[in-house]
C-alpha cells in the first residue's frame, strides 16, 4: 500500500509561482532541504506549467496541485503531472472528480459537519483550512475525541513558531505553509536560503 500523503513530510510547502522559470530551482531547493512533497497552488497563470516542469525535471519531488476547486482543474493538474490534489473546500461534484483522478487528494474542511460528511463518504484524510482562523490547535484537539479516524493537514496562518504545536496533535499528519518561501528570497532567487529554511522545517517533527 502506498504511504499516506500526510506521512511524506512533516511540512508541505505551499508554493505560489509567478515565473515558471523559478519552478525547477525552487523545487530542487525544497527537496535538498528535505521537503519532497510540494503543493503548487493554481493561483497564477503559470501554475500548470510549473507543475509540468517540476514533474519532468525534479523526479525526487512529489509535486501536487493546490487550490483545486473545479473538476476541470483536477483533470488539467493530473495531466500536467500532479501526484496529489488539495482543495480549500469541497462539494460532491469536486469530490467525485478528485476521487476519480487516480491520485491522492485532500479536500478542505473547517467545520465538524464537513468532517463527518467526508467520513460518511469514505474520506479520512483532509486539509484543515484556514487553520488558525477556524480554531487552530484547540479546534483540532477537540475533534480528536469524537472523530479519531479523521487525519488532517492544517494550513493557513501556520509558521515555524506554531507548526510544532500542530504536529504534536494525534490527528495531524503534516502542516502546510509558506514560511520557508520568503517573498524576498524568491524575488532574489536565493535558493540557498530556501534550502536552509526547508531543512529547518523538515526537522520540526523531531521537536515535538
């Protein structure tokens, strides 16, 4: 059985790529720092090109697509080489498209009812978003009692300071964030700094 998406790495970088030429060196820096699962968000016109480039040139990376909200995006992302899908929320239509994609997926939730609805549909691994705004670690801790079978990748408002708090929870497999991708480092193409921050992030699991 393939390893769970939530167990690939303690931290999943959430990447917004504005220039497709940055995709490969950025992915290589993250992988070198120990973060092999990379979520490229579909928030820019070059996102699919970036996924295609990483999938083709950085085989050590497990590249996925984030901010997936339509069945068409599911199809296009997988065709570009995405090996997992992440959505900020879900509907039955989107869920069926992700389920039929053949790759792992994390539908987004922020309420108990959404979690129960996904469990009812056989989905046990989810994105918790927006994590801090939706109740943070206290909320997730409260869910672990009645719904221990649900596991989460929280994203939204998570940084190096509070990531260990999330990772210490029994129902959290990994967290997503952008703190290892400072805007000034990306603008300067300072991939060595990105690699250093990625390495620090990949060691967070050992701190909890």
